[in-house]
C-alpha cells in the first residue's frame, strides 16, 4: 500500500494511468491482424530508440464528478524504460530502468524532505500504456481486441484480467505524421484518463541516465 502522503496527493491520480498491472511477458501477434494505419505507425516507431514528448492529462472521477488535470513530459525507451515527470500542479517523477521503479515526490516547502517509493518490476508492470504511447499495438494473440472507431481512432479492449482496471483504451493517430496524439483509458470504475501528447519526437538515442533516480540526503526512502 502507498503511505498516506501518496494516497492524498494529486500524484496518485496522475500516476494511476501508469500503474497498470500486466503479465510480465507478451507473445508477438502477426502484423496482418493490425489495421493498416496502426501497422504504419508501429513500423515507424520501431525504427527509433523510443519517444520523448510533452503531455497534458485529465482524469475524470466519476464518483465525485471532478476533473483533475496535470501536465509534464515523458520519455520511453525500449525495452521497459520510462521517465514520467509531472510538472503541474504537483511536481513528481516516476522513473524506471526496466528493473526498478522510483516514485518521487519533492518537498512541498523549504526545510521539508522529499520522499521516494522504490518497487521492483515484478510489483509494477506498465507494458500496456507504455506500449501504446511508444507505438506498440501487438500484445500477443487474443490479448487485445482492436476495432476501428474512425479512420484515425481505434479502440483497444484488453482481455479481462490482463490490464488492471483498464477496460478500453482509445488511441487517436495524427494521420500525416503517423504519430499517436491521444490515448484515453476507460477504467472499470467508470473513471476516464485522457493523455494528450505534444511536441512528440521519435528519438534515435536516449541516454540511460534519464532512467535512473539518484536519492539525495534530503529524501526519505521507502522500499516496498
């Protein structure tokens, strides 16, 4: 369980979309099963080391009818490396080197201490959302059903029990650049998380130092 500071922080709402529990491995399905546009996008993304982009995120909470918003930037490097920096409204960082995950919240005021939660990969799997944002649409035979909602919008429905509380993901493609511009997750709770990407870059190289977190003396460490 996350400690009280994390339960009450907006950080939790922002990171919920990332904390999708998935099986540790996927098989590879035939590309012929993908719609042609998704084949083009996937082929283009796979030529790169990964992506970097700015994001805006809105989370609609069904129970309270509230909408929480955030913005920041992300880096994803294959295989399994991630850096997700939320800049507003509450700064926080999620970093993974593919083996370990660090969830960091900086001090709120001068003189206070930051906190970082450390988890092993086996405790936090993010393949589904990471895959979508980095242009992967093949998760293994029968793992995800894909339907075309519009010529550039696709619905991906993961098999029950393979994507945590995500029931449907809607992916919108920018057709000229063949890039993913928006991912919307519908959760079994009825909540909706919308992630819009701007200034997307398919990177030829991403330094591994981006995907490691160094704990300083003013940060409390919690290992789970």
